[in-house]
């Protein structure tokens, strides 16, 4: 008998369920990737975000302490991912909403109610996500008595249209009988390696973004040539491009053009054999893009209808093939699947039909055209309501509806990120995001009603103004040059050339000392004495047991709290680096010997150091430090909520604190009180190690 069944809740309550150990890498792949793909935290629930099993939470079988510990572990992981190149925007949203999202999870009663609601929402969401896949599987089972093995990959493609991964589709397929089928022949091997093809594609896409035009599909299209061009024509066009490239200013566009011309020389100018190899690579890329589309198109009817045939040939032409090569490729891919191919409308004399057939659904070619042109709302208007469509047209229409929904949701999230970049004056990033909207969702307005064209014009205008301001930066006195470069970055915070020019100066001063100690709640408080230079931020890192350094965060303050530190009695080792305009100081570690700041007396003066706190009889904490016996000091205690409570002022190097609650010793701070100090002077201070 199952001891964890619903028949025995009293037994389960006595033995609460513990959580599996938190796996940061697994969490990044399972949770962050899925939430980012769906569109952000609002598409998820607190149980997924904090990696807590919703079924156990709904049953009330989770250990409360384990849940709180998991929340703290996940929050600490988010803190460490703030600089992640892919998920930093998502993590920033998660950190900002941490208190509100975790509140229900910390209370057992509210957690159980929230789990029941979250499970219901998930079931509704899964039903909608699986609708398209279940319909395709049902048609195959009705037709074949099971799922043919050669249709499985096509079903994975159908599931991907609704955001399902391979594991989710496979779990659905396990409910049905799998029928054997012959393996499809493997596609021809590409002549040019996949890594180089990716490099060329990335450069062509960036060229299109920088010039504000549609990215050329191939290097031949970049030169204005078709696929029949010979080495002589390629050489003439490439020579003209090199001449014009030398006239470009030394910016990113010049770099991209130079790199593209290197690929032109290697892949096209080397002779007819090289051109043939490059065209084979273009065809291989087109085949990789078209194969899942062909598989999805022939999945149910086992034939490629004329309408889909025409659309796929057009897609091949857009990928850089000539029309004959695109048609041959589509026919070959359909033949791999054993599907019949209907001729493209207009390619031959039309067969005789009954006059004026009635239209039974939307014009799917027009829907696809609108999507290719980056007009998803127009595509949705043409598509209309697809719930009543049957057969192959209905399957294709529902797939298009899911694709439109994905594009619009991604556009909405892009607008949010664009507005964030706009508010921070990151105009280069805003220009890239606006250009993405122009290419993929030009008819989706922003939250405030702004059009994509307005966003493109605004961002491009600010980037152009920053370029002009950078060109006017003087090369004379360093002070004037730094001031001018900072003005450029104030107007355009991510102007790469200005940031690079500013980062070539002398490094900033390092922190004078770094201290790390645990507070009563177990978190680690890291403090340091910053340099006197203005505009300094600090990067804080923690030494892991493996010997690597992990970033805790960046701050302009002189303290940071690390809630993700591993448990233990002693605090880990930390290091702090001063950053100014991209320049970094030497890092200072918390286990380094304290150094005297510039202009301050060395060891033996009244500055406090080596602060110790010891609990004595009756719970009184005795605080002592090294300093001047006649100097006056102010002593503060760190509270569990992160604030400070003044213990007292004393002339000497000891003080007793009788108001300390039981448990771990708090952190104490000792500050030298100098009545003759000027406002703004940094008072010497030191902290205990908790």
C-alpha cells in the first residue's frame, strides 16, 4: 500500500517531504530557459520560479524549513546571475519581484492555497499548449491505427510550434502505439563547415541591422550577384566593395564589412570550385530550415499541397537559392518523406476545375506573407477564427495562429526591454531592439502607443548624435577629453567607442580594506572602505570551495549582503574591485592584511582594527578592538533586519553590550570619532567577524 496516498494524510503530515538538493545548472536549463522562452516571470508561478514541487505543496506535505531554505537558495542564485549574458534581464525582473512572489510560499496555509490555484492554471495552460499536438496525433491514430515512426519528428515540429520541448512531446507519444517505418535518407553533406556558415550568417544579419536594410541572404546577394555569377564578376564586385570599405569611418560597420570581404575572398574568389562549395553550403542551410516545415506540411495528408509547395519554394528563394534550385530542394525533401507533391500554381497549365469554388477558410499564403514581412497583427486579421476549420487547412491554420501568438508575445516583451534601455539611455541596445521589432512585429505598438517606426527613428537619432559627439571629442588635455567622453556616455550609455576610449586611462584606487562577517540570520555582510575617487562602483566576488571566484553583485555603496553564501560558522573569503569607466583596480580580499589609505597614518594610530566580540556571563557581549586608548569611538550593532543600532560612545578600546538576543553573535562596527574632521571625510572604521 502506498504510504503517500491521499488515504493517509495523518501519516504524511508526521513525515514531511524534503526537497531535492538545489542544482544551479539544472535550474538554469529547466526553469530560466523555459520562463524566458514563454515570455518572462508573468507566464510562470512562484512554485516553478523557486523550484518547489506544486503537487507536494498542494498536499501540504512539504517541510516548512526546507521551503524557506529553497527560497533563500534560489534568491542567492538569482543574485549571482545578474551578469549572465542571456538571462540578466529576466533575473533583474525576478529579483525586483522577489518579496511579493515569495510571500505566499513562506506561510504554510497561504502556500497550500496558492499551490492549488497554480496547479489549476498549469492544467489549463497545458491543455491549450497540447491542443495542436493532440489533434495531429488523433488524426494519425484514426488513419494508421497508431503513430508511424516516420511521423514522430514531424510531431516534434508541431509540438515546437506550441512551445513544447522534445521530452513533453515524447511523453504524449508514449500513450499511443508506435508503428515501424523505413528510415529516411540522410541529407547531403555541406561543403563549408557549419561553424563558418554560422559566422557568415551572423555577419550578414549584423550588416543588415547596421545599414537599416533587409539582411542579404548570401555573400553573392551582398555583392549584388545571382547564383550564376562567375569568379571574374565576383572579383570585380569585391574590388569595388574593398575600395568603398576603405572610405568608411573606423566603426562597427567597417569591421563587419572587412570580415565579410575576408569570407568573400575565401569562399567565392578562389574559383568555380569554391563558388560551387559555397552554394552547396547555402543549400544545406536552406535544407535545414525547410526540412521541418516540409515535414509539418505533409504530416497528415502525406502530400505537399500546391499552396504549401509555393510557400516553401518562396522560402527557399529568400534563403538565397534561385527558384529552380529552391523547387528542386523542396521536391527532394518531400521525396525523403515519401510524399506526393502538387505543382505550384501558375507553373503549368491549371487543371480543369468546377467553376467558382467556394472559399472555405482564410488565405494562408497571405497570412504567411504578412508574417514574413513582420506584420503579425495583419496576419491575425487575415487568419481570423480558426477553431471551426477541419482537415489539413485547419491544422496549418492553428499552427499559424500559435506562431502569431508567439511573435506578438515576444514583441510585447521586446517593448518592455526596449523601454528599459530607453530610460537608461542605452540607445545602441534600444536601436537593436527597435530594428528587431521592425523586422518581426512592425505593426505591434508599444505599451504607450508608440509605433515601431517612432522607436527606430528615436533610437537611431540618439546613436547618430552620440557618434557625432564622439567625433568631436578633443585629443588634447586628458581632463577635457575625459569630461567630453563622459558627456557622450551620459547621452548614450552603451556607446562602445566612447567607453573603450575612456577605459584606456589609469586604473582607480583599490579599496583600503575588506571585511566579511555573518549576521544573526546567517547571511554574510561584506563591508569595505572605498577610495576617495568619485563615480566608483564596486564588484564583489566570493571564493568558492572549488577555488573559483563567483560574482555576488555590483554596487556604488560600501557594503553588500550576500544571501546566497553557503552555510557555515565562518564567513567565506570575498574580494572587492573598484571600477570606474571600465577601468578596474587591483582586487582586495577580505583575508588580506588591512592597508592604510593615502594620507592616513599607518598601524599604531587611533584607527580601530581587529574588532572582537565575545559573549560573557549572563549573555553580555564584550566588544574590544585595537586603537588609541585616549581616542573616542562609536560602536554599532548590526540588527537582523540589516539596520544598525548604536551601542554607545566610549573613550577607550572596550565596551559591553547587554541587549543582544541569544544565538549567533551579531556584527559590530567601531568608528573613530574625530571632532575636528570636515564634513564628507571618511571616518576610519572596522568590523568584527560575527
